[in-house]
C-alpha cells in the first residue's frame, strides 16, 4: 500500500516539526489526522509507520545516507532521503521503483527541484548496493556499532556500554527499537478487568491480560475504533504503560486518606490512586502547565472521578491551596530524561543531550525536597521516574536520605504481587527495563517518614 499522494508529504512535515520545533510526534499525528479528514485508516497507519519508523531508525538511516553521500543537505532533502531509505530497507509494502519515484516527486513538490535528481541517484544506488552496506564491528568498535546498527546517539551507546556491558547494552538498544503494545488500565470503579477483557476481545484480536499489573490489558496493535468505542467514552479504561501502573500500587493508598501528586498531568497515576481508594478521600493533583492540567480534568470527568482536586502551580513554590496542609502519602514523579520510554517516544533519543541529565537531577532534588515538607509524620513518599539513569534515580534518593535522617527507605517487596519479584532489586528499589521485562524503563523508591 503506497498511501495517497499526500501521505509522504504529511509524514515529512511532521518529521520537520519534530526536528525544528521539538514537537511531539504523537500530538502532531493526532492533529494531522483531525485536519486531514479525507485520510482513511490505511493511510493513517502508513503515515504513522513512516513517522515512527524514521524516528526509531534515524541513526541507522543517517549512517547509511552518509555512506552514499557526503554532501551537505538541506533539512527537506535529508528528510526526503530518510523517508525513502526507511521504505526501501525497513518496509516491504511498496515496490522500490515506487519509493524512489515518490521521493523524487516529493522533492519537487517541496521546491527542491534541483535536488530531485540527487535524491533519485542516492536512493537508486542504496537500493542497488544495499547488500554491500557494512557496519562497524561490535568487537572492534562497540560504540559505533551500537550507535549505527541500533540507532542511538553515540553518547547513549557509550553510557549503556559502560553500565551494562557489551551484550546487555546491545539488547537494551535493540529493545528500544521494538514497537510496544498499547497498554490499558481498567477503571475498577466502573468495570472489572475480566469484563473489559471480554468486551474488547469481542471487538479486536490480540487483547491480553498483563502479567504484572492486576488492572492492565495490552493490545498488540492500537485500533482506531478504540477511541470511539463506548468503553473509552464511558471511562472504562485509561491508556497507561504497565510499568507505570505499578507505581500507584507501590504508593498503596487507602480509602479516606489525603494524597498529594506533585507532577500530576495528564493524570494516569492520579486517577489510578483515586481508583485504588475507591474515590473515597482526596487526591491533590499539582501541575505546572495549564494545558496539561486541562487534560487531567478531562480524564477525571471521563472516568467519573470526583476525589481529585486539581491545583495549577509549581510544587517548589508556596501554593495557596496547599498552605497548612499535610498528606498521608505523596507521589513525586518529576520531569526526567524519559530514557525508559524510548520505545513509545523515539524522538527522545535525538532530543535529550547527556549534559541535561545533571540539570534534570537538580530539578528532581528540588521537587523531592519541597514535596517532603508536606508529608505527615509516619507517612509514605514514593519517588518515581520513567528513566534508567542513576543520577536521576538512586543518586537523588540516596542524597535525600542522607540529608533527611527522619526518612528511611522501605523496600517495595510487600506492595507488589509475587509476579513482580524480578522488578525489585536487592536494595528494595523498583526497576523495570525494556530488554529484561518487555516493559518501559521505570524506577521507584518508597520512603517512610519516621513517626513524630
């Protein structure tokens, strides 16, 4: 299926905005599909495949292009070549001649008429000589090998090699390029997982119960019907990765408690906390960005949750609604490098710079410090991230505990099911990895404030 004449143009524009505007691919795709009402489901799938495929394999594609041309390229020509190479070498949906012809036509439509012949020549040569492409050896140059073959920036390849060793670094980067299942969390206030499983199973193939989360379901492929299905509109489920679903279980909220979620939107964990409390109690959900707080409110409305109290503001600053309040439990899920969710957000590989990790860790320490002041004596605080860097995880927690002797680390063993045993390390931290557990990469630590 080649898509209609505009499919590649739409994909290229999305890729351009990801690169230039640092926009998010999922939001751009959603907006494009709303704007281009004439696209059918096959064309939408084709555009999605092109966008995520090019982002996922951008490093490898760039390495191939550089081996066939050393010319300095405009962004439009480079993106056109990436689209062409992805279709030639990673897909079998479109004949090679059609890929090249469409790439040449796209270059002309973009006003790159003089470059059309260049695009034609490079793609035809790549298609003709693809069997001759040789990548760096894992044994002789492991950094270049992982960066090029498994499509990761060199700094990331080097970091994982130092931390995990050659074979496991390769497995991690390979896992980051896999297309993950769509994970759903059942809204247990409205339906049981068993009932939702049977409902969705009648509508689409490939629905499975998750192995670790007791409320989770997974779909091998996201079907467009899902967002129009009564089950979604009635708030029977929330899209949330299985690894993320376990964070609220580690917090272990109880009915009637007052909970603080410090970085709450779009509300996956906030609504899960409320559901575990049977919507009895209070969940104060703080969010810095108005647009994201709006999403949280919409998720609460759709799921019929009334115990969440949204608060717009920065948790590190005095917030009038929280003045004088203390909480039984606090969730600190701060902004991070998101290196654990590259399966879902492949643009993150090319967006995050290694130097930003230290800056993010400073922000995380500030948020944890500020949030801890709101905790009742004897209360519980869970610190979690969706990244796998020690600087943002264990080092933040260990630094906090050293500065706060009134807090102690409480292993998470007793708050997860036996099926999650492999997700808890010897220190009692929760850690999930794409290559070890087929989950997004998450970290969580449970901290207890000593009784008065």
